[in-house]
């Protein structure tokens, strides 16, 4: 049998434009007491931890869970000064689906 492929493509991923980094993810290690307070369209602030993770925080810095999807891109962009928010899309028990997107801030000296 001859066959083509199925193997892993080792070519580097194209660079990510931080202002366009938008993706859907499920919160990892959800905290039940915080998740029960969430509702669709809630905005969770994303913060880097000293352990190199990104956590999604509800009001008063209550951690709802962690973002693991696209983590290298997210950390790199956060290191470059970009802020992100996770908007709750759906909640099914402890499965919380969010859309991660940049917080767009008007830059000084630029007009719309």
C-alpha cells in the first residue's frame, strides 16, 4: 500500500495578530461556587498567573476557571501589552464556553 500522509505538518504556524486573536474555549478547572454566579454575556477578565497560566476572573477577582486553548498565543500577546476578555457564551453544569477576544482600547494620537 502506498499512501499519502496523515502525518503531522511540522511547518511553523503563521504569526498571530494580537488584535485579531479571537477564539472559543471551554474553561478548565471551573470553580463551582463562581460558575453558579455566571450567566451568558458576562465578561470575565483574563489575568496571567505566576505559574504561566491564564485565569478568567469574575467580579472581585473570583477565579472562574483557566483558559488553556491557544495559551502560547494568548500569553505572548498579553506579554506584548494586549488585554483580553472572555465573554460567557453558554453554561451547561460546570461546562462554561467563552469567547476570548481582545479589549480594544483607543490608542493616543489615533483617530477613528
